[in-house]
């Protein structure tokens, strides 16, 4: 019911997948434009550029024709997290599990700024600079367990590299 009227009739999985892939390609082109512009201005060698997303998309996974990040399935949880800056090893694809909660500690660590706040995330700077190996961290995710209801339940997930524990408002389920 929250979709625009003219989109409610769309039932084609391939249309949804192609539209999503087009969105990703558009975002890639915009990131490329940003990097090219910084390079043309002579500022790329001094810039820290970060690209990420708050959620992915379910496209036919788990019997959802389209779900816009409102669940705790991996299709919604696995998102890009790209750091580009001086000293960052450009070919260093982090092979371990990290979290968007690592973004702030990594920015502060990369810039050499002391952080007086207790944070859950970790500074990934040594990994990005290639001076340390990445280690898997526990990752927590939450989402609303209901839409358009007063006081919706909060669903939680705790993920290790091997499994994920889901805790909907009514109990825990291991998957």
C-alpha cells in the first residue's frame, strides 16, 4: 500500500531486478564522476571518499518479490562499504565481516582524531592501509518488525561469519 499507485501493478521479477541493477549502475557512475571531478581539481590525493548504503534489496529472495530493506535477510544486510583515500590500498578488498558502525571510528582513526566517545564499531584504518589483517567481528542489525503500527516490535540479528541469530519480537531463531 505504500507504493505509488502506478507501481502497484508491477509483478515482474525481471523488471524489478533490472531496475535495481540500473540504480546500482547509476550510483557507480555518480561515484566515478565524483572521483573524476576531484582528480580534475587536483584534490583527489587529499580526499577521503566513502560510499555505503543503509540497506540492500530483496528481489525474489525468501518469497518477497521486492522488499526495501525492511527485514534481516542477507539481501538487505549485505551492503557496499567503499573507502578511497591517500594511503588506502586500492586493491584491498576486505574479506572479513565488518559493519557500518565501523565508519565513524575509521574516519576518525584515518584522520588521526582522538575520539572521546565509546563506540561499538572498530577503526579499520590499519586494514585499509594494508598494515593489519582483517578479523571478523560480530555484527548487530535491527529493523522494525511491523509497518504502520503503533509501537512496532524491533527485530534483531546477531551475525557471525558462519551463522546469524534472529530475534523477532517473539523469540530467537537460528539460521
